[in-house]
């Protein structure tokens, strides 16, 4: 039924980091049978959602994102909203920044080939995926999520952080700590026998400072998506 399609889209619109199939089932009260699989396949084939197989995981653990730009905008700003609200009062607030982050990530995930070309990976065999680690409640581990992994046949992995920002991004000490944590958790949990290259994909670029110099191996702006 279309109601289940709408439930899944709404659930994903509220999940900036995406949801697994089981998380969609739990949030939407769906069955775990073939109808749910068919519904997700239909949404993906229609271009509303996108699934990415996590690095070194089974397909059933794929992470789903809402990538239809109009649906992201409608459900954030138009659905059940006061349409007389002045847009200038919305632009820049928390809701706008969350929407901007989800929309920018959706556009980036649709332009992975352009990202690889901008990284100079043309001719190198690659596999793209996402990755996240969620510790159980009984564990004291740090969790981590990586937006895009580009696993290369030249024994390297680009760890891509997709970041929407309304200007040149300055990496603060605290944000540098978050980025380093992602690298550390991935290294600890996956133990890849490859070199890791932190790659930032931002709207307007990264301002050089001690943190960017120490962490970021490559920085791309949104211009790379359309070149």
C-alpha cells in the first residue's frame, strides 16, 4: 500500500544519517516479509531513496537514505507548515542546516563518479560503500558513521566526510576530534590493510589551519560534482 511507502519516506526524512531496513521496519511498524522488501525496491527504483551496502557487511545491513530533493524540502518546510512564514526567517536556522546537510549529501551520493574523477581515480577500480558502528548499550565504545567510503584497488581508502556549510569551513579543535574518532573507530573495528585518506567534500571548501593540515588529505568543493 502507498501508506507504507509514505511512512518509510517520512521516517527517512527525519533520519539525517539514514536507516537500516530493520530500523525502517521498527519505526514504521511494518512486517519483515517480502512486501517491505518490494516497497523499498520500488522507492529505490523510483529515485526516492538510495541504499548503500556498508563496508565489509552483508546486503541486509544496507543503509537507506532519502535522496529525492523535493521530498526532503517538502517534508522539512512545507508539510504541516505555516506557508505564510517568511523564507528569510527560516534560512540559517537549525531546520535549514539539517535540511541543507541531507540535501547536499543526497546530491553528492548521486555524483560519485564525478567525485572519483576529481580525486584523480579515473582508471582505478573502486567500490563505494558507507559504514557505521553503533555500540550496544552495555558497551562504552564510541560510535562512528562514515558518509562515503571509496575502496581502491591501489591499497587505499578515501574516507569521505560530506559537510554542508554556508561558507568556507573552518575545522575547529572539537570537529577535528570528531573526524579523528571516525578514523580511529574504523581502523579499530575493521582493521583494513590499506592506507586511509580523509577526504572532505564541502560546499565552499576548507580553510587551511593546523587541524586541516594534520587531518585532511584532499578537499573538494561542490564544483567537483558538476565538472
